C-alpha cells in the first residue's frame, strides 16, 4: 500500500507533536494522489529540493519522524503565505504544460483522465486549503503515513 498524505492547519505558535489534536478547521486528505500532485507542481522527483514554493505545498518543510512510524513535515505561517500566493497565480494548464512528461511517467495510467478527474480537483482543494490557512496566518503540518 502506498503512503497517504494529510494536511492540517495549526496555530502558528503551537507545538505539534500530534497535528490532529492541534488542528484548526478540517484537514485536507490527499490520500495516495499526493505524489502525482507534487509531480504536477514541481516536475520529476529527482529535481525536488523541498525549498521552492511549488515543493513547499506538499513535500517541503521541516521533517520529523512520528512515534507511529510516519513522517511529519511542517511549514511556518510565512511559508504558508508563499505557497498560497504561488498556488493562486499558477494555472493548471501551465503546470500541465511544464510537467506533462513527468506526470505521464509517474501516473502509470491514462494521464489525461488522471489529470482531469483526479489532479485538477486535488489542485483546487490544495489551493483552497492554503488560501484559508494563509488568511488565518496558520502554520501547516503534513502527515505522511502508511
């Protein structure tokens, strides 16, 4: 089974040993499609540094292991604002144009169907999540498990 990713908005100054307990609002569960969404945002995983605005949305940030065997990745409120601004200005069409080959290589299926039926709505959910988090000056904690 592949890893799943859930994003949580948390108060910017809170310590988060358990992000679910410190969460404000509803979490965003990207399920197993997070890695394809990251590929759409930032291209082939070999080029991911974790520092660019596109990468911060999903895989970038400060990482730590959880006692349950997963990983937590956190980004502070200032980086949340950067990610929200990036997601607001980048178009789905531009991302597809820039990273189609990487998505095609990573998806293992019909890329056009996956882009339209899975990644387009997931990108919109991600945009909304970061827009709300930035507006509330929240930090974001991402949990990869499974």
